[in-house]
C-alpha cells in the first residue's frame, strides 16, 4: 500500500465546502453543532471524494466517522438513479460491535435522507429481511450478520460502490477476521474500500494489502494531536483488589458532576460493580457483550442523554463509541493490551475537550502503569482519597498522612 503524507493545504481548509462537501451536508452538520472540519476530515474527505481507496489512522475522538460518511454519502446520493429510485445497496459499513453500528447509523441519519438499514446480531433476522425489502441505499452491520444475509440471498451487494471497515483492527482480529474477509471477498473488485482505525498494526496492514480489490488503499497517517498527553490528565489510585469497588464509590462521591465511564476487563464484573454501587445508593447502569441488544441500547441512550451519569462497561461494548461530555474514565483493572488502555482513555477529552483517566490498581497494576507511563510518554499523577477529596500525597501533612494510612 502507498503511504501518503498529509499536506498543509488540506489541513488549512477552514470549511467543509472547501473540501468539496455540498452545502446541504454542511448545513446538516451545522444543525448538530459541527461547523469546522477536524484534521482527519480535512485530510481524508478529499481523498475519498477523488475515488481512492483509503486506509486512515487517527486518534480516538478526532472525527473519523464523518470523515468517511460525508464523502461517501455524497457520492452515492449523486450516483445515477440512486436519489430517485433507491433500489440498490450502494454503501456498506462494517462495524465490530452493535453499539458502534447503531452510533454510525445515527450519525448517517443526521446528514442524509438516504434509506439506511441496521443489520446486527442479537436482533431478529426476519425483521432485518423485511428492512432489506424496503431497498436501503446504506447498510450498517456486523460481519457475521451481513455474511448470513448475503448467503440467504437477502442482501444484494452487486451494486455496492463502497465498503467501510470501521475499527478495522478489531474487524481483522482473530475472532472476526474470517467473517470479515469472507464478506469482502464477495464484493466486486471495483468497490471503493475505506478502512478507519485509531491504530495501524503491521498485521492489519498486511491483511489489508492482500485484499482482492483492484485498487490498493493508500495509507493516511494523521499527525498526532497528542490527545493522550495534552488533553487527558492521567491519575493512579492504589487499592487492593478486594477494596476496588468501595474505592470507586468514594471516588464518585468526591468527583461530582460530568459523565463517568467505568471500564472492567471482566464481563461478569460489570453486574457486580453496578449491584454494589446501587446498594450504596449510587445511580449507575452497566452494559457488556452478553447483555441483550434492547437493554444495551436503552442503557446507552440513557447515558448519552444524561439521564444516567455513570456507566459501567466491558471493553468490547464501548469500543469506538462516542459519548458526549465524558469527563472521567475510570479503569478498574489494567488491560493486557496497550491499545485497550488507549481506547479506554480516549473515551474522554473528545471534540477538543479535556478529561481525566483514572486507574484504580493494586501493586502489580501500579507497576504496569509505571511501565506504560514511560512507553506512552504520559505523566501519571498519584492520588489518594482523603476526607471526601481526591488529593495528592504531597497535600497531606505528616499527621494527615499518618491518619490516612491508619484507616486503610
């Protein structure tokens, strides 16, 4: 694959119109409070509009979804016969999770009237077959369900103009790779391929370069906006494993206001954390990969709207989701994969805002955090919970520190 350097002319574009986006889409964005394109949008939109297949990497929270949605929606809307007849699927967007697919659909609906169908597992396939009879121009879904509907001959992809792999690193991970690649192999050679990711690994790049499409994707690596270091404050709170949920409760009491996203690697811990917090009269909800689709959607909607301030989640459920105004991310354990740490932290400080990323860890996890601090070149601030406040050890007088240690 060819790697393309991002040029200053692209990054200096001050409006979506300057990038080639039609006024009706700019107006739709303005209605949801988006008026100025981000760097990834400035770079990616012209490349996609030119018809190139593109594999682009940009940090979390930088606006990747609209970077591909805007030019591709404009492209299919302008295709001959689409706007008037709307008989064929022209754009396919593949997502690794139900929640991300739902979010992409919501963002698509914000900028286009093209008929859109959500095709995901965990929902009745019969209803999705009925949706396809309505002739959507855009389909969004997981690789397994898309492949199933294709094999049933219910999803017609002969007229597809473009396919998007959102969170491509997850889509080509071992658990989803076979379904993703089999579905891609069913598409025509001339389809425009777009893939987006916060990280580009060598293995993902190799898989992408071996695809059968006639046009090899160009790689666009966006200059780091350094969200992880410049806009996120990283905090470490020591806690023995048995005390972590109580430490979390005290933290939530000390840090009032704003939305809090709590991560745990263990799916069964989601319900445990929620149960113990609710027992202590903390209003919160939880989602994880094993929960049914309807309850997950209801919980996410409540968190997104602000009806619930605290959401406890497993890693896979929150992957790629964009929740507005998350001020605090709390990691209840240390993930085995560095990318998971970055994805977790990146749920805050989005759209130019700042946020806190807090790890509650035992001695072993604190050592791992110290190692990652050096590797990612971030600064981690140790903090303690004392008398209802989150304080640095230096803030405590000698007598206070003795008292605090005595209460452990």
